[in-house]
C-alpha cells in the first residue's frame, strides 16, 4: 500500500509509532476539509478510537462514524507517523530534531486536533488524504500553548490546520466550532485557491503549509538595502495586482498582476522618479469574501486587500502562473530584491486593526474567531459579548492584549528579517491605541513596543492616525519621536485652497512649510508628516478635478459607502466632457496639486496612476472592482507621456535635486520669506513665498493663484550675482510648463493666470 506521506524528506527518528492498519482508510468526499473522515473496516475489530487516542473519527454528518465496505472509493493508505509532546516555542511550525513541531495558542480551548493533508507536486487535490491527531492536554499543553512534534512528515508539501473546541458560552465571548478546520495564525505560508478571483473555487479552505527543504533565498553578493533617509523619500502608493493586471501592460499573461509583473515595470518607477513604493496589503486575504452568501456586494472582488486572513504569509494569488504559496514567497523576495537593486524601498500597508472574519451577524470563521475569540478580538461583555467595530469591518483586533501584541510584533519582525521590507504603513492605526475594552490609551504598549523594537529600528513606521470609531489623532499620535503620520489635514487644506475656497491662505502656508503646528514637538521632524493629496481611498487626482459628488452605484450599497467630504471641484461640469476650456483647467489644477505636493516640507506620497490622470469615473471607494477602474492603464500612460506624465516626473526629480525642499528641520524666519501682509483677508486666494538657500543662494520663489482671474505680482530681487529662471508655470502647455534648467526671467513683474502656479529658481 502507498504511504500517505512519502518516506523521502521525512523528519525525525523517534518512537511512539502511529501506524494505521490495513483496515483504516483515510479520505475525503467532496473536497471540503471539514467533512473528511477516517473510515474503519468491519473486519478490523482491533481498531477503536480508544486504542488510538490521537485519531479523531468523523462521519459524513456531525457525530456519525462511518463503516465502509471492503472496497471504498477512497484510496487505501498506510501511514507511518510518530509523535512526541513537542515544544511550546516557537509558535507555528518549526523543524526540530525529532520531526516537525506544531504549536498554537488557545487559552480557552478544551480540545485541539491537528489536521494534516499531503500536497502532491504542490497542487492541492481535494481527493487526497487527511490525518487528524488529537492533542492530549496532559502531554501536549504547556500553559495556553498546545503543541505536538510529528515524525515522518516531509519538509514541504503538507497542508495543516486545527479543529478546536471549547465552551459554547456566547455571552462570555466564545465562538468555538470544531467542525471548521482553522488556519494557524503563525503559518508562514498559506494555501488556498491558486488563481486570483477564481469563482469556481470561491469556497476553498485556507490552510497553513511550510517549506524546510528549499535553500535560503539568494539575495546576491552585491545586494544592499537602500536605507534612504526619511526626508529623501518620494512614496508611490500602489497595488501589486492592479499595477500590471491589465492587458495593456504588454506582459506575458502568466505574470500579469503578479510580483514578477512589478519587476518588469521598475523602469517606469525609475523614469517617474519615485524611490519608495507603499504596497497595498500583500498579506494573504480572501478576494472573494463578498461572494460567500447573497448580499448587495456579492458581485465584487476585493482587489485592495484590506481583509487579512494571516499576518505572516504573502498573498499566494500574486504568484505567477498560479504557482501557490511557495512560489509567492520566492517571487515576492525576487520583487523586493529587484526594487532594492534599483534603489527603491518597499513599505507595506499592513492591516492589524481587524481580520477577514467579519461580525457576529455574518461570521466567516477561518482562524482567530475559532481559536480564541475572547482573546483575539475586542468584545462588549456588557452586550452579549458582541464584537466591537472600531474598524468599520465588523470586528476589531485586540491589539494591546499581550498575546495579540506578540503576534503583531512577531509578524512585523518576520517581514523585516525574511523579506527585507523597509517599513510599514499601519491602516487605521488609532485602533492600535485602544485598550482591550476599546478605551483610548495615552501610551499604548503596542505602539511603544514597535517604536522601541531592535529589529524594527531601521524601518519607517507610518500611522494612518484615525479609525472608524472617531479616534482622530492627526498630529497627536503617540510617537516616541519615531512614528510618522499620514497627514489628513494636509490633504484637506491643500485640496480646499487649490480648488478656490476662501480663508485657506494661512493653512496652505502652514502645510507646505511642514505642518509645524502638528509636528514641531519633542524631537519630531518635518518628515514625520506624510503629505498626500490623493490616496487609494477617495477620488483619484483626475476625479478630484472632475467630480463634485461620488458616483459609487457600482458598489451595490446605494451610494452609502465612501467619503462624502471630498473637497473636490469638477471645474464646471460633472464627469467627462469635450470642452477644451474645462479640460485645460482640469490639467492646470492637477499640476497645481502635484507642484504643491513636491515643494512641501515633509514626505510626499502620490497614488499609482495619477501620473497619467487615471479616472475611476467618480467612484471614491473602488475596493471591490478588479477591472480597469483600478487597473493601471498603460496605453493611457503612453498617450500622456510627453505632457502630463513629463510634468509629474520632472517635478519629482526637481525635488530630489533641491535640498531646501526636503529639510530635516522646521523652517525658521531665515529659511522663508512670506510675500504677504494681509493674512486675515478671507477673500484672498493668492500666496507667494521665497525659500532661501543660505549656503548656495539658490533661492526658490513659489506662487499659487487660486482666483478665477489673473494676479500680477512683483517678483522680489534675486540673491546677489543670481538671476531668476522660470522653472514652472502650470498655465503653459508642455513642454514649457516645466523646464528643469529654467528659462531666464528678467522682468520684475509676473502676471499669474487663474488657477495656476509658478516656480522660479535663482541661478548664476
């Protein structure tokens, strides 16, 4: 008979052999892991669960054992597995001297069963066999950790999960269901469906796997981390799949939408001039989560990824050719190595505020909920232990519980040591500032631990300093002088001034000079402000100048989703229009936004696609569309290369070449002259200032005109032995709108067009 698990590559050489005699058959009916059983032949009277306490016997229906005929459909299996009590550390799966060690936390569980399944050639076959091993609390439990070491398993090509049971006391916060095979929170690799959005496999199980046989990844002899100083960063927020999923990418279909696809497009990033990518979530997530049951969103595919299944495993469907979890891990490292070799840092957008398991109304139990709901999630114990929902997604991770804190810290260290990532942007980071009951904390233990952690010390750490429970901490995020913040006030103030709102002149001055009102405390620096006008959620840059209102009907929520306060202006017509005057105005406004972003003190961040004016047609919450709404349109890029794209690229490079635009300290009165003596005039929508370069005299004069009429200004004299050169006038057509070396300007006055901006540089 064939062994369930091949004898080659097996781990361990110990005793306590578990051998299934010829009468035991191990199989699966319909590929549903939760309905797999161990069948016992009538002839084999010695086989009894009492005699084999590590075997759990399941029937086709809950609680029903199965007696099969002599010739069942299932393949016969002879398994030679030996087992030891194992070790409580490390959590997850580890390769030990005696075999493969499995360890999982569950404080409140009454029983834990380890489930093992073999993968043939890295392809999951739903008909392959299953072995289940019940852990003995007296031998396989140390404190709150359940553990076992199994000899006879190969070093890879094994899936595993757990059935866990415990108290049925809903009102005390427990949600145990032993019929579900659960994913290990510490699984470093996760197996699910192989192809992104494959609806034929939408109900697949997500199971852990491992690889102890492959050689360590070769980062290369000349490989180095970029280690770019924070003030030097220009961040490009992007989605791995959406970057190359569209056929216009011109890539082999096998790598479209993959980590390898990103590698092929690194030349574009270099041409644009960015030196850091902030990747929308690449932790394993279920893109078909909306399609589990009939609902208004069951037509959508989660393409943004803000619904984490596991905090250690890379997204398997981002591997090329449906390669699965091992390929995903390898190719992600290839991508990061290639980006680093190009001088581009990698920042991960991480979602530790909630998981994919939804709420109590429509629960989706895959891991944490079934392992120890009371520990992993914030609960309202005064309200039937309902889940708190500070994330807006149905549940809230209990981040400052010691066990969950360790999980998050271990996860972050894993991404730094195993994948060499350079930093993290924490989604809805204010959740991480709440106590176990949801109360805001002044000094959250987790936030401090991340800031002080030795492994994370080289990383950029960026907070999205708000959550869906109203905890808005922009400028007040607990920081230990390390945490940077997405500056939401920068976004709002820049949008309002550029579109022509009154009374915003002082706010514009504050934001472009580094938001000292928010960040000039303790040892914080201007680069702790991540400046952005546009991000993944909300309007694109084109849409913010083309729509007054969101148009989210395609999302299925009757327009209730998405932000209502966009501070946008359609320039006179809602949506697409053939009017040359309106389109010209929109072009100027987009350039005004980009120039403001690039001359501001702090760290600029732009959104993928804004370099060619990508539109989502007014959808400001496009998380569920795996279509051209989110996919980068490479054909449109080509059509804009000599105009819009050129301006964006040259403006980024201009920032890189001028140190006074990226200072490491806040501006003093010697660093800037404001050409303004009427700050209180609410009708004024014009601002001009000069940034001084004391060392070289290469001053920069900037003016923004948000009026609907021309403003003639007196240009101040240049520094001694210098002349003014016009670098930017957003009212001019390409290529005159930006001339990096400048065009000599010898006049004393400049007539600045409506809704436009200029930049002059002092040069010899």
